[in-house]
C-alpha cells in the first residue's frame, strides 16, 4: 500500500471515528447533564456524589462538540479519552458496571487523538 493510499485510509477512518465518537458522546454527555438513562443511580453507586456526573457530562459534551471541528478534533478526543478513561477505571474498581463498553470507547477516543495528531504532523 502506497503512502497516498495509507493517508486516504487514515482520513476515512478519522472521519468515521469523528462521527461515531462525536455523536455517542454528545448523547452520553447530555444524558449525564439531564440525569436520564440511569445516570443518577450509576453515579450514586460510585459514591463520589452527583458533581462528578455534571463534570463528566460537561467534559463529554464539550469534547464531543470539539471533535466535530477539524482543528480541535484531537483536543476534544483527548477530553473524552480522559473522561471515559476515568469511567472505565471506576467501573472496574467499584464493580458498578461492566467496564467493557467504556474501555472500548476509551480506546476509540484515544485512537482518534492519535490519528488527529498524526494527520497534523504530515
């Protein structure tokens, strides 16, 4: 595979990840901010209080919006990676939720950070 083909594949993967990560975390962030879809009991189970729900909801929503702006994709994906990475850790250590989904989302968001930084370097 040539360099031009590789960069086209990278660009397509980046655009697809931007759409998927952006939409998922826009919904997740808004759910946390509004306290819907079981987010209140989930954060109660963690035991750190509802402030974490609001903080992570704000980070998820802001990160999702930034993912849609090409210049800020890496920053938004990094914000999401940090937020969902903490969620993965808490799910694993507090055993309140299966950590598989947040782990996959952490890896996808981290991949988007890497792809975004890589495309800016070339």
